[in-house]
């Protein structure tokens, strides 16, 4: 049984709440071609076979390579499969520190046209502003997304790494369907944003849902509880996210079919209130 259930992005685009983040299916540091191109395609196809119907990517992943791999593996897309991508980051080097934001209307339009071509679609299901450009008023960036939506090139609009105040400003320009902020069991900086999204019917996509290696390591802090429940630590971390809020849409990523299958199985895990309290208490006692 799938205890995770579904969520309607934008009120009309229903997806299973546990999706797949395709970011890892490129080279090291999310740059360049994957070391195993055939393996990357196999992971994407296996995700869909397992029932995943929400896949997240971005122009910046590769850059552009990740979008092309998704199309190569899955186009023409099966009915009901939602592909989300992002604009707003100009990636020209392996070092993320050398990237810049690009949020002007002209840049957003050019990025959208490129993503449409690479993904081989006429409309992007969910188009997200990857980062707010400090050189461009947020209202202008969202206005450009809204114009693309009116033209039928974008179905729903999302934001990434934003505050409640920024979401409210954006909603003054266009409906916002999702927010993608960093969030996991050990890193809850954006609790207020999550609560705001849940109250407003906005999907919350936690990136870095499994944290760093320490969170899900075999000898990490989750191992005793996971072992007692017969779960992998990663499954426990994902099950906690799904139980935390009905608006939560985790997108764990991997380049391994075995890990993919393990992650997808987390949707069938139902945690008791006692286990939820135990996990919450673990991080109150052991922050970071």
C-alpha cells in the first residue's frame, strides 16, 4: 500500500508524492556527461516502471545535459508523467561558485525556449525559478513566467530557495504552484515556508531530502531506529518527510537502480506518532 498518496500541483496536476530528482544523472559536481550514459537512461526508465510520475530537473544540471537525457530516455512521455525543470542559473563552469543568476524576462524566455526543445515538449508542466536574481525585481521575473504561462508554454509556476515574503510577492503577480527549498530531517531552516505552503495548497519540494552522508549512513544517527523498524536509514528519512506534511513532495535522486528501488519503497512506510516524536526528539537532542 502506498501511504504517501498524491498531491495536486496547482490544484489540477495530480502526482504521487514521492518523485525523482534527476540531478545526479550527469557528471561529478552536476557538470558534464554522466560516467555511465546507458545507466543514466536505465535509472530514468526504471523510475517510471516503478510508478514515479514526477521527475525534477533544471537547465543548470549539466548544464542542459540532464534535460536531454530525460527526453532521450522517456520521450514521447507516457500519459500522466510530469516533468519539472528550472530556469534562473547561468552555469558555465564546474565550480558552482562561478555561476550567476539570470532572472530578466529576456533570459527567462530564452531558457524556456531551450528547455522546451531539449525536453521535446510543447509545454513545460512545472517551470521553476531556480534562484531569485538580486539584480532583477522578483515581480519582473515572475511576470515573465506568467507571460509564458499565458502563451501556453508553461502549465504551472514554481519558485526555489525563497522566503514567505518572497512567495507572497510572487503570488501578487501569478499563482505559485510549488516551492523548492532545502529541507530534511536534520535541516529544518524553512519550517515557516513549509507551513505557509501547506496552508496555501502549495506543493513543497524539499531538495537535499536525505541530507549529507551522515544522515543516512549505515552507522549514522538514524540506524538504530531504522534497524528496529526493518528499514534503511534513507527510507526512514523519506518516510518522515512524507509524514511531516501532506504538501511535501520529496524528490530523492540517485544514479543507482538499487537505491532508486529502495527510495521508492519508502512511500509504503507508515510511521507511528511515537516514531515521529522519537525522530523529532533525536534532532532536538543532537542538532546538526
